C-alpha cells in the first residue's frame, strides 16, 4: 500500500496560500493594474516584464514563454520540486498537516531503507574502484579525471559472483532487500548471485540525489557492454534520466538540455564544462522524460549519430515529442559526424566548437519536413498527396496553438495548397451528417465557460439546472459547474489542480488566459447573458427536433403543446 494526498486537502491548501507572497519572495513583483502583478519571467531571459500573476485567480502566466500554473506549479518549475515535495513545502509554510489516503498500487512501494542500501553499495563500489588499478587505467584511457569520477560517484563491481551478496545479504531479510533493489539475480536452484560483476559502475540518481539504481560498463570484451538495473520500486527506466541531478545542481536555471545516449557521453561533456547533458537509460526517450525536462527548461536538443540508424532513431524521438510540443518550448536535433559520439567529439574539438555545432542543430520543423521529403516525390501530384497525408497525420498530434498553426502554414507553402484545404474536416462515411441548423454557439459557450474558470463564484448565480445543449464543449461547462458547486471556494488555481494531468487541465489553462474587456461590475451580467443565450439555443434545438419529428412521424398532443409554447416564447 502507498499513501496519497487527498484532493480535498490540496484544494484547502491552495485556498490558504497567497500566490503573490509566494512568488514575490523569489521573484520581486510590481503591481500594475487591478489584481495583476508583473515581473520579468524567471523561466526565460527577457528585458520587459511579461510574467503576470493574478491575485484573484491565484494563477501565473508568462506571455513570452508560456509558463503558467498555480502555487504548486511554481515551486515545481522554479525550485525544481516534484509534485509531492511542492505540496509538503507549502503545507509546512502555513502550518498545515498533510493527511493521507491509502491506495493499492500495481507495484509495491519501495521501503525507505532501499535508498540507504543502494547508497552503501555505491560507497562499496567506490572503494573497490580506488583499489583496482585496472579499472582506474580504463577511466584514464577514456579521458576521465579523478575529480569527475568523484563528482559522479563512479565505482567498480569486482569480478566474482557474490561480493555484494556476502557484504550486504547476511540474512534472508537483507537478501530480499537486495533482490527488491535489483542487485541480485535468483538462481534456478534457489541461490543468488550478484547482478553486476567486473564492471565500471555508474550510480543512477533521482532528482533529489538519492541512488535508485546502477548502470555497469564491462571493462573488456563481452556482452552486454552496458547493463542497467531492472525495473524496481525505486527505478523505472522510462521515467529517469542519467545526469539530471548533476545538471540541476550545476545550473540554477537550465537554458537548454542536451539528450545523449550514454553515461560516458554525459560525464565527458560535464568534464568539458557542458553541464546540461542527460542520457536515457537503455530506452528511447519517452513523453514522460520530455514532460519532466520541460519543468526545468524550454529547449531540448537531441543528439544522434549521423548515419541512417541515427536518423531513424531521431525520427522516432520526434514523433514522441509532437503531443507535448506546446507553445513556448523548442526541440532541435544535432547529428554527429561519422564515427563520432559526444564523448569523442568534445574531447577532439573542445567546448566552444562543440557548442557551435549545437547552435546549428536542426529545428524540429526543418527535420520534420526534410525527413518527410525523403519519403515522397514532391514533384508529382500523387507524391505531394502522400506528403500531405503523412504530414497532416503527424501534425494533428500537436496541441492546438501557434506552433501547430505555423507548421500547417509551412506545409501549405511546401505543397502549394491553402491552409484551409489542409484543415478541412472530413465527415466519416459511417456517421450521417447532422440536420440541425443550430448546433454551435462558440461565443456564448466560450464566454460563459471562460468567465466561470476565471471567477468560479459566478456559479452561485445559477439557480436552476441548465438544459441539455448539443454543442461541443457544453458537457465540460456542466462538469465545471458541478465541481465548483460541490467544492465551495474554488479558484482558477484549484480548478487547474482538480484536473492535473488530465486533458481538461490544458483547457482550464487556455480559458484562464483569455482577456475579457469587461468592467468588473459588468462580469455577472455578461455571464448570465451568455447563459441565457445558451438556453435560447437549447430551445431552438428542441424546436428543430420536434419540427423534424412532426414531418416524419407526427407529434403527440403533449409534444404539440410543447412546440407551440417554445415557438411563442421564442417570438415574444
């Protein structure tokens, strides 16, 4: 069983935290108008103040880089905290004690002592390295200094089958912990042996610097060349990045992050004062990796071999990035010369020349369109049609925003088409077209929903349930009203928190950023006016349905009376 923080507590916490005070203690704010405070954005370099904090919404937003969120998000982005750490910090700040709820997890929770166990094993490996000249010579031949080895806590797992087992597994309980931490392998006959033997050891640390696993590189020839810890309660390779802890420690603010493939690449780059490199751990980059990195930086550069295998891997990475490419972030691709990796290249040409090549890395747009062009013939009509089909399938994975719009504009330019043609909706043959004439009212719905997100207290003025309306997005308005009415005192910040990590979260963010040129005194009337227009549309839809029914199969006496009443109300 594991503990989680109840949603109700988080809601109460955000209601008691004053986001202005929280941010002002780290980034000095100046009040300009109404409830809004401004500063130069702490998440990107700028000269004019585009970072806005709203006291009424308890929400911040940068008009430059797109950073946004509530008090929890700010601590996660500014202080590089994990979600739970941010909540614990805020609760401690105002003297609230965190209650917990138990829930079953697919994987068992890690024992706190596992961290201590791995730390002790790491120190054991470090001692073995200092006493093994063969391992020291290997690292020297790879160009690593004693200082960089110390900075990354490098060690050595000696040859033999049971050094860790004998040192740390002296009883059945300790053996079970070693198994749980991935340090032992179970024999078929019931015995155990060390997972790592005769290898240079690279401790893998989480964001807080705790050791959660190891990677091992064989000294001589043999397979596998690199061996990682298995999945454990502490270590999930699709979530962790080697070197991220060191990068955060070395940089108060990460302007960019370079993703490379291996431990030695990260360490060699750090030794050459390129302290913003990380590596995936035996797996391709995942969306989780990217979302984690975007907490700390707005620019990611992928580094791949320049051969066909490298470009194929880069294309797979690009496809993973598309769903998380929100406005304000940047992805680029660097391809290495033949026969080079970051480790060898940086030692050969030095930091300045290496960073010059980084500066010339391809943008995601350049790589996307260039790679697609190699798969099709843009000179022929059918080739352009295939190009458009492939491109639109991928570009539709992008979140709505300026970047998506610009990518479609670039596609239109390359294929000599109009953007409207590329974005034209295609009805499914299996789904008949609607015959209703009044199916959309984006202005009334958008106004009502956005005002409600920005001022949830408006919900109190709705004294009766809203009728069902066949408009895309109306169900969300009903859901929003329900959440607000069930949780008195909601703010924009707590609404965002309610839907954290769900699709609705980004919708809340977009609606929170809409600027309404409405005087404060007129907001209530504008909201109720939008609700009235939605009710009118509901009536029109019922009239439309009854008229269609009358033409096809006739109406009952009760339905006729309803239709007459609706028509009379519409005309009055």
